[in-house]
């Protein structure tokens, strides 16, 4: 596996592949990244230190050379680091792309990732590519282009070598385009909204994991579709390692069986709910300004008075001249607009009415001009950034509308959650979306006094600090807590250790308030790692300091699933089948536990249902469980 990137996601992804999947990894980073300490994922510090020493010995002995000679096999889970300022063809060749099974390009710049992907596909048409792209539409085109190039290369290889299975080659050389912003946005948004629910949504599928407190005496907890996890039993210990993989028996238990759930008295649970979003779609164009807001109330009263004058003049003209109602109204309007002939030689009453009509016409001109100017101002203010309304309360204050903040803003909008954005850069990419969705925005530096107050932080439901600066996010959280100590706070922090320390300290200082610290790389890395292994990861849901993955898997070829019943296929603490996708080959219907026959996603399958080779299932799994179930190699590791 080759991972190339310039930020924390590259290190996190490499650690994920080594620690969870036991893969040999070559990490390509800029020279400045040597000062970044790679995170330790799923392994002890002693084992991680041993891996780094082993990698150093291999590099010193020349095993890491990408030259023409045969390379000595590296131990499982080892890492080799290549430092390069630019990802050129020579650097990719030195990293071993020509022999690699998969390449992940996770640079922060889309152009760098695309250029390297095109080069890598030319060097190795059979390599599996995983790209990090923010531009969704461009990502779809690039994915199709690279897959087409791989298919043509596989077809050519099959024509030259009849024994080659082109279908397998095309699958192995698949291209997956992911965005760390899209992967992390559902968890960040859900944490801010409820603090205890997590959402994964893809292709019309929406899963919601809800934390529920321990049931009281005589109460029976609703298990939902299934119980995903038992929460930590040490949530009141600020100095403990609760919620992480090192918590031991007191930490969260992912995918427990019924016996463990029944025995875990006094512990909260995370249950799964299947929900579907039925709200309005986001408008692709600019929001229309309501007609009633075009003119002010005073101007509308002015128009009403003029209309009353015209009606009165028309009635008077009808009485004086004896004309029919329509003709009397027509003559009055002609006099009003000063386009009628003078009433010379006509009765005095008719002449007086003409003079009054001309006077009303003079009064109409400034009213029309005021209406035009006011409507123009309304349209201009409609296209400008809105200010928070006076009575706003119960909203989410979103700090930072960059790459991550923009995705979170869209997610909150889909969930119909009121949002107020705070942004210091007037050219930030998320301001266009906020303007189109008519979301209130406060422009200003959050470190300045009065900015958070302008966002109504004292009446807010939660604060989402998602800027790229850890210190700014922390400063905003601390200041917001001084204004409102019970405010729910969600922080985006770059360093995982720093995030853990901040989480524990804030929770100890404010025990009655909910605090969550999230690292985008921590939330996104499992999905990228699963894509490198050739798996379809639907999403990741954080459970305290651990992560639960959701994946779509074909049953065929997996002995742990194929030919087993739903009950037999469930392994506590590793994986659990949640639903059956019956929209697969044959479009066959499946009878659920309730006796209803349906197609699509079936959630309440009976425990006696036998999984066939043609079935496609949606399952929840831990990172190690997914690695054991779907890993490329079968490896035995201590402590698994």
C-alpha cells in the first residue's frame, strides 16, 4: 500500500493500514512532515516502536530501494517513509507504485491528486486508486476516466494473455474518489445537533445511531433495530482513558451480544434507527424574495390611498358626466397620467375633476419612484448575507465555513436546523452557500469581543468550531463557555492527542455541559482505508473515542457469512449484519421477520435466514473486525 499526502490524514491512513489491516505501507510526505509524529492506531506503543525500528533497519539495509533488484520482504504492518517535495513520476516509482496493490492520494490540493493519479495509472494500470477530492462533480468524471483507462488496459492484457481474467483485473484496478469533508460532516453535524446521535447517509440510505441513558427501575429500553454499543462505564472519571481502545472492560463495548446487553446494568447504549429524510431538497438556484417583502408597510398604505382616490374620482366622474362605469374609469386614468385632452368647453364639474386627477397623478410619481428604489434595495439585501434575527434561539453557531464547514452547513440545512455562521474571511468558499440558503452570517474574527455575541451565542443550542486553527477553535470554545457554561461544544482539532487532552479538561471543568472533540482525519481515515482494501464503506460513526464502520459487502467468497444464518454470522465485538440489499441480481423479494415480503433494504430479517452467495448485506463492524472479515491477508496478531 502506498499513501501520499501532506497533512494528518496521510499519517492517520498509514497507521490505519498498518495497525488494523497489517499491511506493508510506503508513506510519501513532504520533508517538513518529518516533525509530525504519526498516530498509533490499534496497537501498543511498544509494538509501534518495534515497527519503526524494523522499517529503519530495512531502509538502512537497502530493502526500501525501488531499483531494479529484488526487494527483501518487509514484515507485516511495516512502514517505509519517502520524503519528496513534489509527487513526480520518479517519486512514485521510488515508492513502488508499479508493484503496489493500492495507492491513496490524500493531498489537500485536488490538482496534485489528479495529476499523480493519471501518472500512477500509466505506471501501473492494475493498481487500485483512492483519491481525495473536494470537487464532487470533477471527482465523478475523474473516477470514470481512470476506470475506463484501467478497463482498456485489462482488456488489452486479456487479449495478449488469454489466461488473464479481465473482470478480476478491472475490479482490482477500481478508482474511488472520497472527500474527508463528506466523510466527517455527518458525524460533526449530528454531534452538534443532539450530542448523542450519529448519522450515516449514502445513496438514499440514512442510518441514525442514538445514545440512550440507562433505563430506570422497571423500565425496558427500546433496542431499536439493534444495539450497536454499550457506552463507557467511566464517563465520570476525567483523568481516565474512557472511550478509547485502551479503556479495558470499563470502556465502550462495540457490537455486544444479547447476553452482554442484559448484564450491563447502569450503562448507556447506542442503538440503531433507520430513518428517511423527507424534507425539501436544497434549491439549486438563488432563493426568491417573497413578494410581500418587496414594499414596506408605509409604501403599501400610500398605494392604497392613491387607489382609493382613483376610485373616488371615477365614481364622481360617472355622476357628473353620466358616463358608464368603464368609460368613466378610463377617462379618469387618462387625466391621471396627463394624456387626455383639456376639458375646455365642458361642464365645470368635469373640469374640476380633471384638475384633481392631475394632482393625484403628480402625487403618484414620487410613490412609484420610492417603490422602485425600495424593491431594488430588497433584491440587493436578498442577495447579501443575512444578519441573525433578534428573536433567534436554539440554533447552532457554526464557526468557519471552509471545506469542512461548508459540508456541515449543508448537512445541518438538510436536517432543518437553524444555523448562524461566523467567518473571518469574506471570500470563504462557504459564504456562497450561506447566501443561497439565506443562512445568517456574522463576518468577523471570533477572537474579537462581540463577534460571538452577535451570533446570539448566549441563546444557542451548540457551538461547532471548525476552523483550520486549533487555537482559534479552543479559544472560541472557552469564551463561549464563559458566556454560557452549559453550552454544547464540538471542536475540530488537528492533533488526536491534543483533542483527547482538551476533551478531558473541558469535561472536568464543565461536568454539566456536553463536550466533543473531533479530528477530521480520525473520522475519515477508516473510510479511506476501507476503499484501499477494495471495500465499500458507507460511513463511520464515532462511539466516544472509538469508531464503528458501516460497509456494504457481497456475501459470496466470505466463509464467515456464506451459508450461515443471521445468528451464526454475528460475531460479538467484530461485525454484525444489519440489512439485506435485495435489489441485487434477480431483484428477488425476501420475507422479513414480520412476514412481509419486500424488495430493497430489509432490516428485520429473522435470525434463521441463511445468507446466500448472491446476497449483498449492510453490516456494522469494528475496524479490526472489518480487517479480519475482508482483509487481503489472513494474519494472526497478538491482542486481536
